[in-house]
C-alpha cells in the first residue's frame, strides 16, 4: 500500500519551497530573534551610569570614587554640583546610581570615626538596582577594609583576619554572563515561537482556501493527514535548531559543555511537540487570524513567561509553579540548559525527557481526535 | 470502464436497484438557521443530475452532506450503498468531489496537482501516467503541465480541478458550482470532460446557478430556501408548466408590459430583449382578453408565437412569489439622445500584465450596454477606469460629458455605481442606508424626501424603512443597492455583476428595473456572466483577455455568425447517442437535457448521415430539427476566432 503520509509530505515540501514568506519565517526570523534577544536581553550590570556628588573634595573621597569605574561595573557620567540636580538625574533615568559623599568625609576618616556615604539607586528595574547596590556596597566595603589595614599598619599592628570568609565559586557559568544562560533558553523559546505558527497557518490556510475539502473526500485517515503535515514542519523546526545552535556557538561564543547527540535527540521530540501544538490549534480554528492569535497565546507567551526562560520558576508562587508544568518549553529549556551549561546527562534529565515525550504523544492523539473530515 | 475502484463493493451493497444516492428527509441546521430541510432525493447510476438554486438555497450544504463531509442534523442518506454518517470513510474514499472554492494547490504545477491527488486516492503507479495523459488531453491542458496552478486562467483552473477530482475514476462525481464565472469555451470543454465520464458510466451530481447549464442535465432538482420545490427530467418539468409560453413583439413595449401586468398578473409577463414573454392558460394565445387589454392601451402587436418554456420559466412559476413586483410605469419621460460614454483605445497595464487592451466603444443615452466576459477578462477594470477609480495607462474616455481625469468630482456626481457585493450596511435599516448614501452623494435637502420615497418605491420597500438590511432577501438587497446607487439621479449607471447569486424571479424583476431606468434616459453599463442575460441588453461587448472581441446588438451578433447550424435531436438514450458522436469529425455534440445539440457545417447535408449512424446503433430518433443559436454559441465562435488569431500570432513570432 502506498503511503498517504508520503503524499502529503511531498506536497507540503513543494509548497513550502515555493513560498518565500514561509521560507523567511522558517529560516530568517529565528536567527533574527536569536540575535536580538541574545544581544539585548542581558541581566548583567556593566558600565552603569554613575553620578557623583562629592561634597568633600578631598584626596580620600577621590580615592573612593576612583574605585567605582575601576571595578568595570560603573561609568562616571555626571558630576553633581548642587543638591537639586540629584532628583533630576534620577527622574530622567540618566544615572543608575548616585553616590553622595558628605562634607567632612576625609576628616572623619582621619579621626578614626565612621564616615558615611550615601548611595541612591534607581529602583525602577528592581533586579539591576539590587545588583548595582550590591556592587556599590562591595566597593565601599573593600575601600573601608583597606583604610582599616592602613590605619592598623600605621599603628604598627598587623591586620586581623576576618573571622569568617566566604569562599565562593560559581559553577556552570563561571563568568556569570547572562548570554550563556539566555541562549540555551532561547532554543526552547524560538522553537516554540515559529514552527507551531507556521504549521497552524498552513492547515488553516487550506481550510480557508477550501482545498482541505478535497482532502476530506479521499481515503486518507485523520492520523495520516496529521502526520503528513507534522513531518515536514518538524523537519524545518529541526533545521532551525541546527541554525540557532550554530549561531549560539560561533556568534555568541557560548560554551557548550554537554552532549550534542543528547541535545539533538531531545530536539527531535520537542519539535514534534511544538509542531503538534500548532496542529492542535489549527484543528479548533477556522481563520488564519484566529489561528495566529491562539497559537501565540498557547505557545509563545507561556514559553516566555512560564518556562523559566527569563523568570526563575523557583521564585514564583506555588500555584504558578504548578502551572508551568503545563508548558513543554519548561522541560526543554531545563534540558537545553542542563546539557549546554552543566553537562548533565540522561541520569539527571530523564524526567524532563519523559515528560516531553508524553506531552508529544498526548498532543498527537488529541489532534487526531479533534481533526474530523467534516466541514462543520 | 470508469468506477473500477468502487464498483465491486457497489454491486454488493446495492444489488438490484441502481440508486447511487438515496436521501430521505435529509436536513441540516446551523444554530437557528435551517440550511436544508426534508430533502428526499434518489439519483440513478449514470445520471447527470443538476441541483439548481440561487445563493443560499442550500446547494452546497446538500452536496457536502452527500459527499459525507457534513453530517445531517436530520434524515439519512445512502451513497454508493453506504450510510453517509456511519460509513462516511467508505464514501469519501470512493467518490470524486469538487468544492465551489479554489480547490487546487496554487504553488504546485498542473502535473504536480494531478500527481498529488493520484497519490491521495491511491491510483496505482502503472495506471497513473495513462489517466493523467487522457485527462490532460480532454481538458486541453497538455501544454500547461509545468505551469503553477495559481497562474492558470479561471477556466483552466476549473478544468484542472475537475481532472484532479476524476483522477481515480470515481463512480460518482459531486461538483459544486464548478463553472461559475468560467468563459464559454472553457465551459464547453469542461462539459466535454463530463460527457466523456458519463459515457463511461459515471454518475454526476452538479449544482449550478445557471438555468442553461441545468438544461444539460438528465434530471434537475430545484432548491429554494433549503427545500426541494421540484425534481424531474427537464422535458417533463417544462411540460408540467401549466399553460403555454408565448413570445410577443409589441410596440411600445413598456406600455404593453404595464398593461399585461395589470390584466394578467398570473401570466408573469417579462421583457426579454426586444420581446415579451408570458405564460397564458391553455388555448389562451387566441383568447381575446389580453389582446383587448393591449388594444385599449393602443399597443401594436407585431408578432405572437408560442415558444417552448425554459427551465427558468418553470422555476419562476414554482417560486413562491413573496414580494410582489412593483408595477412597471407605463410611461416614462424619455431623456435626451446622444452619447453618454465614449471610449477610445483605453488600456490598463499592471506591470507586465495587460488587463485591458485598446478597448473602444460608445454608449448612447438610455442604452443598456452589456459587458460580457469570463472572470479576469477585464470587465471590472474597465468599469473602475470609467468611474475614475483607476487611471488608465493609455487611451481616453468621456463619461457623462466629463473627460476622464479632468474633473473627478463632477464625474462622480453624474455616475452611479453598484458593485457585485451590493455594498450596503447590513447592520443598518433600509432608511438609514438610503440616508447614508444620500449624504455621500450630497443629495440636496430640498429634494431628499421626494427622492427617498421614489427610491423606496423603486426597491419595492415602501413602508419598510425600519427593516434591517440583514433581514432582507438577496433580491430585495439587490434592488435596494440599486435604489441607493441612483439616489442622486446619475446620468450613467455602472452595474458590476449585479445579478450574481440571485434567484431567477428577482433577476427578472431587476432587469425590468434596469429597463425603466434606461427609458428615463439613464445609460446603463452592466457586466454579467449569465449568458442568457445578454438578451436584455441593447448592445453587447464581449471582452476576452482584455480585448473587445465582439460588439453589436444581440441580433447583429447572431446574424454575423457564419459557423454552421445547430441541430436539436431527441432520442431515447441521449448519453449513449452522445458517445456515438464524440469522435465524429465535423460534428460538435453536446447534451442538452434529454436532447442532443449537434453543431454541423450544413444541416441539410449532415442530417441523413447522422440519422443513419443513429439508426445503425439502434437509437430511435423522435425529433430532429434546426434550432437558432443561443447567444452562448455566438460567443464561443467569437472566442475561438480570437484564439485562432492569437495562436497564429504566437506561431509567427
């Protein structure tokens, strides 16, 4: 018996090849999204703008101020001359951090008293504000510590050792660069963004054009039609993965620690899952517009918000944490980050892989159940 | 033999009776709306069965239920011996189906479309090439095998879609309005493919809005508002029409029509070009009553002759005439004479594509000018240029005394335009629509209420201003749209396929309206792809591939035909007789209901030869006679001449 699945695949590939818009969405948009998000989405603080209100104007105050740009985290952009400028700079978002050194700073230091400095941070981006304040505190602390040593040394005493010291080492992303974390997450998001959309539109377009009625009046069974539609789009999605993986490695230079074959195997399951979701959307919609909105709603949006791509799941309220289990992007992003950043294998990732596999099977079964060879 | 795939199973399941389709009480509701109800239908093997009805009559719903891709909400259907709901998969695996909408894959070539459908229907590899070649030859598509389907003309697409639906030689073909908007030549080729299938034993169920297409079917069902109002052989339907049809030529025609409408409303008199048609009781042709009525009005009766009723006459007689036609005014103030539209060498190019190519014609005041042509021939583009909506690439035109491009505002105030989709606001009432269009066309306040009342009378909607447009029937919407388009009393009226999808009774009344407007001096330029509507026009222009290939009155065009004669032949088994003449040189045979139409060079010399052939094959010929050409035959001849001209030019270059 000749394969009807093959007939659909053959037809679909030919149509896709001759459709420049589908080709562009399939091959250009993923790279563009990777580039934009990989470059723009950074949680790192680098060269944050710093405004300084040095009311003391002493050698000591200058020494403290110097340490900020030296750290690499700050860039001194403004010098404040009057109190009134502070609010202005923060209001307009010109300075992320304002450092105020009150008069008598050097004097207090010289007398061995505790000198105070004030740091004002723009808290509208709370995460970066926390990081900035953390850096500022650390810089001031290290300055204070040095001054103490100097003072003790001047009195002929050795500096005491700190009673407890944190020996911190970062595993898995030693330089703590967020691109290393964003890009493996983007694999999951991009494969959820474009392939389901393309697939949903491909089927609904046939419904709108009416050619699907011709498919209805044929010996083909629903699962054969679904599989025939799924395979070419899954293949395209797999190709997309290879492209963005290559771009991640050679463009963003992310370190890839784990197993390529394992990641690709997980990708095969995942692309069938995402394409399947697109088909599921198409089986309950009749117009391309609705299909597009619905697929954005069930694929792209949750994969951004509830997959751990940007917002860590463990900080979410418990109910929302449970909710995230509904979206396959969560599993794949865990797998992708696990392999790329941590070099963990099946021993650790099997639950996620199993979840993905079950999810994919479920989507396929639901789609074939919902797809009826009827016009209404 | 066609139908190998399903015939074995078919004979097992439907042994004695040859019913391919049996439907009982079939119905379908969509929410509150009933699309089809209580449909009883039996279709025999080898029939070509026509489902006739206007838009929204329930044709598509019926066909989808029979094709087992729509479950009925009531009743049941058996197709090829299978229950349409429980055994839907058996039905869809066997039949051929062509939906009304574009059903091909535009980005696949002709060849690839056929290959795909062949694979989809599991046509064995060995049989595929031969079947493809045969179908392509029949459809005259061999030369286009490698063209993408989306770049084919509308007619070619329909032919290809039919080939795709037939690639697996199905025992039953279900075709949903397969020829709407197709040029007459493609149309004839399309039917030739169907005849071929018929002679091979295929059963065909075809829906159509065209009466003349329904005439070709061995049996016809008339659908109206989801109900079957008649179902029989065309000949018997015609015979069943009470009374007799008469054609008269009377002067002045309009006064005659008004008098007849008053004296004999049940005779449903209507204007057919220069002639009036009416249905009189048996023997009423001579009865004095209506003649006296005409004489009282000083109408001169030139000729009276009995004619065979058309299917349209039957349909109109059967339709429940809910909205009575507003009576036609006997006298209308004639407008001044002179040309209203003058077009010289008008052309429109879109990039490399020439949509309209050097078109010239003139329309006099009070003239009805009919633009005929298949979809994509340039009708709408020409109208858009004349309305000032498109700037022509070349040529010039004067419309209502305004040079094209000189003064668009003046032009717009002197023309009216009604598009295919009627462009009314469905959520607004009749009165609100009128007020809106009066505002758009800047109808002066002083005359507004008078014009409004006039428009309501014109549309037959007096006293119904509060009704929502959405609730109106297709025919009433169409009249209202026309009333809106003439609120500002334009000198020239453009109507772009105003009658598409409307039932025949409404169409007749609409043409009466157009006639009234023309007599008042309004020039009407109207496009249509109903060939029979050509008779309503004073002058016809046939557009084909953007060129005006014929221009003249219907009578002139017929007289200009020098391409043989048409023989009508009535015999017992027309489909078998058709098979006899399919490959006969010098004869073009087509099915015409229960008759055959044979186009021959010379009737007198061909007749004995044809009769001998039929007799040898054992056919009993009941009647053979020469019949006048239909307007469609005329157009086919002109298109073939144009095609020959293009072919020689292509051969030379």
